[in-house]
C-alpha cells in the first residue's frame, strides 16, 4: 500500500480526461484494498496504484498514473479539508464529479 506521506510516481503521460483502461487492470491486479486514513476519509487502492479518496461515502479525489485528480464539485468544508489533506500540496487535475463516479463504477464492474 502506498504511503500517503511519500510523493507519488508518475508512470505515464496521457491526457487525463477519462480513466485509461491500462491503469485499471483486471485479474489479480484488480484486487481492491480499503484504508481509513482519517475520520470519514477512506482510500480505495488497486494493486495497479490507482487510488480513490472517499469523503464520507462520496468519491472526491484520487491518484492514477497521470497524477492526482479532484472533483469540480464543492461539498462541505470538511470534505474540502479531506481533499486538501489527501493532496498534501500536490497539484491535481480538476475533474467533473460524474467522471470520478464513473471511474468508481468501472472499478466495481471489474471486480
């Protein structure tokens, strides 16, 4: 499991408008792990290195081979704090909330 205090490694340089299927591998690599990293903060991690941060039960940010991403939707102050804590100063691409939800739905289907 990735140490959230360590800087991330970027593995590819692709346009990050949708989840690339190469980063969402199937089979043994698609096992998911959940880790609570704070109060009402949970990270879903695939062996491929793709992470999705959940604030309460809502996916709001994450990391994949192209770097970090975060939602374009403004939720509560607490959720904003969760995102900022997770990103820890890293630059993140702002993505529509629908795309983050679609990514999670794809991950569910793969498993």
